[in-house]
C-alpha cells in the first residue's frame, strides 16, 4: 500500500521496535519530592455527556485510572492513563474537526456568588500528573496526552529555583516595567511599534494590541511544503531585544518543563529525532521548540478568546502544520483584578481534559 511521503522524519508504515528490557527510567535524582505520594483520586470518571446536535460534537473524555505503584518512567511517579486503539483514529479525527465548546465552561451566579458546575463528559486535571494513552493498552507503548503544571506543582522539583527565575524573566519581558532610578524601562512585548499579526488573526481597532502574533518563525507557503524562516516582526531595537529575551527564556523553560510531563522513552525519542534530522529550534541550539505564537487578549467584562482575537485563531481549529510527534508548551500569563487571581479555566484536546481553578 502506498504511504504518505515526507521530506524528513521517520516514514510511516515502519514496524515499531520494542524498547530494550533493561530500561530503568529517569535518573532518581531528578524525581519530584512527592514521587511516592499518589494524588487522592484513583480514578477519573467524566460526567454524562450532552447529546451532540446540529452536526457538531461535544468533547467526551475517557475514564482515567491512576497507577498503583510509582512508575520510574515519569518523574512524578504517578500518571493517569487509559487505553487507545488505533481503530478509533478516524472517529476521533472526525470529532475533532466538528468539535464545539460544551456548556458550564463559564461560571454562573448563585446566591450572589460565581460558581462552576461540572462540564459534561470532561475530567478535571490534577496539577503535576501526566495524562497518558497506551496504544492497544500496552504500557510499553505510551504517548502523553497532556500535563498541567503550576508553580506549586513545579516546586516539588530540585531545580525549581531555576524554573522560577525563568518564569519571572518571562513575566518581566511580557508585561514590562516602568523606568526607575536604577533600571531602564522595558516595554510590554505587545506594545512595540510595528508588530504584525498573523494572517488568520482578527484585527481589532487601531488602538488595540489584541491579536495573534508569530514571534519566532513562520512557514512561508508557495514553495513545495513551505520554507521555514524567521518570523517577520518589528525591527526596532527594543522589540528585537524583547523577542530575543522571551524566546531564549521559553526555550530554557521548555527544556525544564517537558521532562516533568512525559514518559522518559518519549522524551529520548523526540530528542534523538531532533538531533538526527537537525531540526532548528528557536532561542537556543539544543533540541527544543520550533515556533512560538503569542496571543494577546484583553477584556474588562469577561468573554471568550474568540471574541478578542477572532474565530480562526481563538476558537477550535485544526492545523495541518502541527507535528503530531511534538508537544505544545502552553505558557499562560494572567493580569487579573485583585481578588480574581484564582478564577480561570481552559480545555485540552484531544482527550478532552479541563483545568479549573
């Protein structure tokens, strides 16, 4: 049977090689301090789903089960898992292409207080615990679906001081600072003159900075499968410095975060693939992220990302440029009114997980 052809990477249709039997997992010195401490919930069962309507499909999470003994291939020791069967691939693909947001994502007002209700058919993420699928139920064939980290969950690791410094650097170069007697001004990254939004980004009024921006690289279409090249952005001295700082910090943060999210074999394979194929990353010479999209959204009265940056970028949308063998590091920074710091949520697909705080 003919197989799809790619310019680079591992061809499809190659028989999987089992991992060697003498594996031992991650270096024990890198483990979380809570390695032997399982989370309270042993099984995550999603609430009942709402019926699909009008040709659209609501997210439907599987049931996740916690491992009973610490797994040395995950630095946290514990992970929630469920089987995945390749025969499910086509129904899952069709569902993702017609997905719509379920109800209860936004809070409702009850007795003078804003409260959240269960989201139908979705499970709530436990910070610091990876969510994993096993191909055909085989624990030797894992792939990580998602993992949420907060500063609290990252504090369980010995390199938290370095992580905290990176996060503080990203915060500084994202939000900026006013000049003082000792320190120069740093403009918020979204206030640099000449910023160029993505083609698919909404373009609000002339005084708005909201939108979606590429700040590392782009895939220039029109020549074969495209040409990988640096993103075209503002070239003012302050903007170039900000982009350089942010990209370097994100590269370093990605190298710290990803190992705390995925199976050790997954990490080794992607590192080898990046080196073997000479995959160019931004912000550093080591294997790392290849592109960076910055979404800027402001709202003083609530609302959705779609309302701020447009439907094409701010709502569910597939992207055939994404590499299915790579992970996306989603870094979220909030500037919220006093007293609202703990009120946010977001969704993760394909396994339809929600984080809510």
